[in-house]
């Protein structure tokens, strides 16, 4: 890094700390930033600082938010009897894009992964259980369809079912627009299992 | 480049859409490889890189990590992922292989043991599968617990048999020399010898008592802890599940 001026070297170093950014990409981004206008650089810097300072977690659903409780939790137009449980806050964005779900959310901030030392105690499960009042009629578990996600879903079902609340899991199936011959056997068997009448 | 059968022991996320998979293979032993794009929903490696999957894999050699290029499922072990208890037990088996076996030490015997044990867990013979797996894995790794003679004086055991984590059975005369010992009933002693020595095909005729399996579990827990330098993480989750 000695070949760069000190402020530029520092910028490259800081950018390298970002996920998925290697030294070469960091250099490219740094040169783009210093090649742009001063206003753009200030705007980027203030956006980073602003997001870091203003964004926190919702005290009810643990979504990332700038207001507490978050806009989903205080929205009277949403169905407050259904809670959709997701692993990460970014999963909410994906679900909202469907415009199908109108209930509330709960973010666990991870999934059970015994081999990585992540158990139920490391996730926001206690907080979810405290939200399950008589008003709640259904909990939709939308964790990832992998081993960790399935373990989390089954563990939550064991906790919630005795309360008499309906627990549902997102369906597994074939991707829209794909060819049947390229679908793997596990997905295909799950799709057959969850088939519906036309 | 090499093609081999393997069982996925664990996976970790890497970057945006990649995975680092640890596979126990038949011909190369434990292999840690990168599966590029294996977290994308339409990637061909998505299902064959799920934990516990027995598949036929194609690897390319790399400088630090090999690359997993193709995977074809031989046995998905899907029921293990559909039942929380079975999943936790299967994770324990995979973690045992992962922590005890170093990369580049192939053992077809361990590979067959792992596949057969996963099948037994899958079929519901969980406790027998676990105890047999622990004993046989130790044997394959060269940590064979001595079950015929006292590990201190070499005599045959008398009426009361003790098991020491330091290597096997101990007679009542030598017992004070060892820090922790478990009393083992004669039935458990006989069962342990059979689980260690009998071939797979004969195991199915065994119908051990729950008491004997619990005795072996206590002995093996101490024995494995003694051989390992860190606690097994999957055991914590198994304990959590026992609360239900």
C-alpha cells in the first residue's frame, strides 16, 4: 500500500474490510470515489454514518428500523393475528416484495446450528414466545430450507404447538419457470408431497 | 480431479452464494472444498451439498481448498432432516467424524460405518447405532478401548467390572489408581465386546436393554472427552432436546 498516498491507502484498507470486497475491487471503488465529485463523496460518507447511527432493532419484532417500534409493528392495516418468523431482517424485504403477506414479522437473527455452537438460546426465541398472546392465531415459519432452517422450524413448532396456536411452514417446491428434468430429487419429492388439487 | 463417493459432514457459508463443504469421502478421507454458487436456488449443487447427503462427487484439486464441481445424490437421508431428534443424532455422528479425522487420511471402514450408522438412525435404531458408532470409530482411529483384560495388571475381570476413560476395563484391585471409573454390568460388558468386534450384518440380531445402552453411553462420553481437546457442540443441542 506504500505506493498510494496515505488517505487513499486508508480508504482502500477500509473498503477491503467490507464483505466480498477484495484488494482489487477496493482499489477500483477508491479510485471511483476520489474521481467523483466532492458532493458525492460527502453524500456517501454521511449515508454510511447516518445509517449506522439511526438504525437499530425494533423492540417487538427485531427488524432493523429507524423508528421503534418499526413500521410493520405499528401499521393498523396489517393482520396482527399472524406472525411470520424469518432468520434475517433482509428476508422481510423479500417477503414484502410478494405483496401477499399482510401479517406481522419476527426476526430470529440466525438459525439453530449445533455444529457452529448456535443453539436456541442464541436466537430471539424467548422474545417470540413472549409475543404469542391469545390474539395470535397462526405462526408461519419462513426459515431457510436447509438443515439449520429445518432444525429451527421443528424446534419452534415444538415450543409453539402446545400453546394451541397453528404453526405452518413455507412450502417446498419447484422454481417457477424451470424445467422438471433439472429439478433435484429432494425438491421434487417435497413438491409431490405438497401437491394441491386443481 | 477426482471422483468419489462421500457423505456431507457439515457446510459453512462463504461469501454471497458459495459454501465450504466438509465431505467424508471413500477414497480421499475428509475433504474440505468450496462449492461455488451452491446456495443459489437453481444451482445444481444445492441439494447434493445438504448435510448428511450421501453422493457421488467430482472435485478439482486446488492450492488451499479443492473445488466441488458436480454432485449426484446416492441417498439423500431426507427423513433425517424431517425429524428433529434424528437430525440431532445424525449431527452428533457427523461431528464425531469431523473432529476426530484429519484431512487426507482415507479409511473406507469409517466411510461404511458412517453410512450404516446414518441408515440405522434413519430407521429408528438410534441408541444402538450411536453406541456402536462411538466404539467402532474409536477402534478405526486406533483408540480401541481394551475390553478383555484390566488395562493396569492384565488380569481377566472378576465379579465387578469397572471402565476407565484412560483406556478400558479395570479390575477392583487396580481401580484406586484411576481417577474416574464407571461400574459396568456383565451384560453391558458382553454387549460392548460384541459391538466392537461383530460385523455389521450380525448387529441386527442384538436386542440390548436400555440400561446397558445407558451404561455404555456414560463410559463412552468420558472416553471421548478424554481423547478430545474440546467439548462436542452437538451434545449441547441433544441435551436441549431432552427437555421436551
